[in-house]
C-alpha cells in the first residue's frame, strides 16, 4: 500500500487527463447500411466518457479471435441502443460473425485531452509532428500501438496523424505548428485528443499483401493464399526500391508537405492510384505533374501519381454532384477562404487502401526513383550525341571521354536536386 501511495504522487501518475487503455468491453452487433468507404463502427452515445472526441481507431475482437481495426464513431442520432455496436456487413463477414446478434470485444486505445499551445520559434515541429511532455508520451504509447505515431482528433471531427516528440513541457499541453492548426481548423487554446494507433492485425497485413497483386478482392480462398504469397515476395523485392529511395533522398533531397484531404472529382475514382494537387504545390514538392509521390499516414505508405487539379477548391460544391453522392460525408464543409494550395483530392480507392476517412490530413513527398528515370530518359539523346561527337575526334580517347560523359550526366541531373540555401546570415 505504501508503494502505491508513493507512485500516485509521482508526476507520471498525476496526469488525470490521460485515460488508460480500458479493458475490452463486450458489445452486441447490429448491421448498419450507412456507407463511408472505410471500416467503421457506430457506438451509442453512452459507450464512452462524455469528453471523448470522435472518430479514432479501435480494434474489434470476435469470439473466434479474429481482429480488425475500425474507426469508432458516436451515434449522434440516438439510433444505436446502449451496449451495441453498428457495423457494416463487410466487417461482420471479415470477423466471421454468423449470428446477427453476436457479441464482440471492443478494445479502446489510450487517449488524452490536451490543450493546444504555440511552439517556440526556435523549436518548431516539422511536417506532421507535435511536441508533448515525456509523461504524456509514455502514457499514450502503451500497449500494442504504432511506434511514435498517434491520432490527433479535433472538436470538429478532423483526424490528423502526427509524430510525437518529447519535450520538457506541461503534461496537459501540446505544441502544434501553424500548418497543422490551419489544416485541422482549430486555434491555440482549444482542446484536442491524442489517441494511440493500434497495431495492424495479421488479417489486415494479409489483405495488404494480397492487394499488392490483385486489384480486386479475391473470391476464392486458394487465389487469396497465392496472392498473399506473391505479395510478400513482391514486398521483399520492394525493399530494394526502399533502399534506393533512401539513397536518392540523401543525394537529391525530398521535402515532405502536409495537405488536407477532400473528395476527388467525379471520374477520378476510376484512376484508382491518382491524386490531384493545386498547381502551386508541385513547385514546393519539386515535382512535375504526372510524377509519383509517397503518401504517409500513421506509419502507412503508398505510392500514387499526382496530377494538377483542373478545378482547384473554391468553397463551392456542385449541386448536381452532391445529389449523386452515395456516401455519408463525415467531414464538415470547408470554409470558402480555406487555402486551396493546401488541399489534396484523394479518390476513394486510395482512402480505402489506407483505411482513412475523408476528413483527415495526409503527408506526402516526391518519389525519386521515377523522377530519376524520367530525367535520364530526357538526357539519353543529348548525352549520347555529345559522347558520339567527342568520340569522333581522334585526340579524344579513354579517360577524357569517360570523364566528359560523367560530367555531362552530373550536370544533366543537377535540376533534379532540391537546392538548399546556405544556413545562417549571408555571407
């Protein structure tokens, strides 16, 4: 008893604003017909504490120990009875729930309510990063979670995946940079919620491996097993691509930027692996339209093609298109003065692959290997012509010819490198 009293007096245990991972609660399952385009569940408004902000990622465990991650939403319409979870038929099938009123366990991760503050100018978080105290860091990242990542949920239901950095600050404070506050639509002094990201279950990892090979969901178990095996074989080959990407990133640099996600234009869903950005965003990414970018969201990555947005966001929604929308749009409409250069139009297939809602923030950077191949393709004819002309001269042979070809290649690849101005005062 004395040891427990001493532990309670420590600063680590005095932070009452941090909710520990509650033990799994049993819920009955009912089916919902609401379509959102990602895995979700709707809980009654009495399921969790009143100060909890939604949505956030949780895990459902079936009686057969099948696990899946879902986005937990609150029932604002009071249609879900107490002690009940409303899920879609696809999730019910993936959990192998045969009876309509089956009981499942809901695993709610650690969450914390923190107050937003402006970071100091000499220690600004970069990209999708925030600063919290060491005690809050240790308390949030407990149990099976994605390392160093968490979900920041605002009062308007906007979810931002952030990287956590430890600082010597108050336990109830979070330092959020201006870029994330602008993308999330919250101000300094408001309260946000940090939630740990549950680890991906093995079933979702197998589905991700199959998606590397198949463009559609496999109907046969045999085909799915073959696709999973080929997917992991392809993953082993992609490690070479990852290594080359890291080497090229050290040589040519690749700046990461964050964007607010909204629905894609009609017709872009058929492209499946294509997003649209504001024309001014390509210069900041050092990318050409049609190039590839790497999407980063909560520890997940995906390579897509980036095209110019033919109709940048202006705050107005087409009434004709809105009448044809069949999904439930969770995100609150953006204001008409929201910066259009900070918006990324991501189609439903990409959001479904990453299992992210439409009201979130995503981080991206250019993929350098396709950019390098494209630049080499443009240099092939000029460099070959230069080398052939130099080889025609009798006095140019051996090392001078090889050195001239290397110099021509280096100067030809120089525009691909993202320049970095000298640091500090000049000169």
